[in-house]
């Protein structure tokens, strides 16, 4: 499941992901990201994982395809999570993007928003 957070604005997309993402989630998320990229060139992304359990196979393939196509279209990606594998996943994605990528614990949510949104 996904939620577009109200902090989303021009050049910045904030998402909360929970449970397990499926293809329908990516059918809604990808157009929002692509619209922002088309309008702004590069964008920042805030990716909060709350009770997040991963992807279905279909969603994982959609995510991987999007990541390959848009590896150079992000300035910063803040990954916020609550499990060790969330931090590990952040490290894993760094070689596949030119963006600055940083992991934050869930209690650092506000700092993560500020870092991704303002670069501070």
C-alpha cells in the first residue's frame, strides 16, 4: 500500500509505503514521479517505510525498470525505516542512482524530510 504525503510539492515527492507494494501501487506511483521529473528535471524523494514488508514480483519488476530508466533523475533520496533490512536496502540501491541516498530511522522522520526537501 502507498500514500502520497501532503509534503509533496514541485520537485519533491514524499511517499509512505506500508504492507506489501503491488503492481497497482506502482501504476499510481510511477506517473506521479515521471510527471515531477518531466516538469522539474531532477527531483528529491522521501520514502518512508512503515510496517513495510516488500514488493510483489510484479511491483519489484516495475520498480527495477523505473530505477534503471531514471537512475539520473533524483537529487536526494531519504529512506526512512524501522527494520535492519530497510537500512540494508538503502545501501544496496546507492550504486544504481546518481542521487545522494541516506537512511534514517523512523524517529528521525522530520530530519529526513528536511534533508531530502532542503538539502540540510
